[in-house]
């Protein structure tokens, strides 16, 4: 009886730690990316917002985000370096189109890292 209790405890600890590792290893669109978009981008990048009006980039859904601007995709799954979305939040294109537009100092480094990680892992709808 005692041994079995111990076994259950050990097993549940194991599954807990593998869950924690999985959470660390993979960025989630729903849990990690959407909250950042919601807080820092959506204001302008939804119908009626000035980022949407000017570029055509609507970030309200995964599908519309992946569709990109009127000129095409801004995310290249697996490649954050050439993804325009990452380039503009890192200010790599031009200072005048650093996103979020007009935000002093820009997006915090840890948030940029989350978006990069998600793109590098394939920009999945996960
Ligand atoms: C205050 C409004 C505003 C916010 C907030 C904002 N944007 Fe923008 N965004 C714009 C405008 C305006 C443009 C069009 C810029 C231009 O073409 O000169 C744009 C364009 C873009 C483009 C297209 C760039 C290109 O070269 O075609 C991307 C990608 C983008 N934004 C991503 C983001 C991301 C990601 C966020 C959140 C981290 C964000 N934006 C937040 C206003 C905003």
C-alpha cells in the first residue's frame, strides 16, 4: 500500500515535470502569442484600426494574421529572420515602421523572444 502511494506520487511528479518542460519548449499561438497581439497590436491591426487601414494586416485571427498585408505574408514559418513581422518589431526594416507603431522603447525583449520562438517553431495554430 505504501509503495503504491509512493509510486503514484512519483508518477504524477514525472508527468508534471514533463508538462512543464513541454510548456517551456514550445511556444503556443493561443497562450503566448495572442495575449501579446491583444495587448500591443490589435488596437491598430483590426478592421477600423490605422495599422489595418494602412497595411491591410488584420491580426484578429490566426488565418488573417497568416494572410498578412495587402502585399502578402509577414510571417515565414520557421524563419524569424526573414519574417517581416519580426523585422518590424525589432526595428530592422526602418525606424519609422518599428512596431508597435509609436511605442516608446518598443516591445519588451522577452515578448519579442516569444514571438521569434513561435515563428521559428513553425508559427503553428497551437
Ligand atoms: C498605434 C498603431 C499600431 C500598433 C499598436 C501596431 N501597429 Fe503595426 N502598423 C501600423 C501602421 C500605421 C502600419 C503601416 C505602416 C506603414 O506602412 O508606414 C503598420 C504596419 C505593420 C506591418 C506591415 C509592415 C510592412 O512592411 O508591410 C506589420 C508586420 C505590423 N504593423 C506589425 C505589428 C505588430 C506585430 C504589432 C504589435 C506588436 C503592431 N504592428 C502594432 C500601426 C500600428
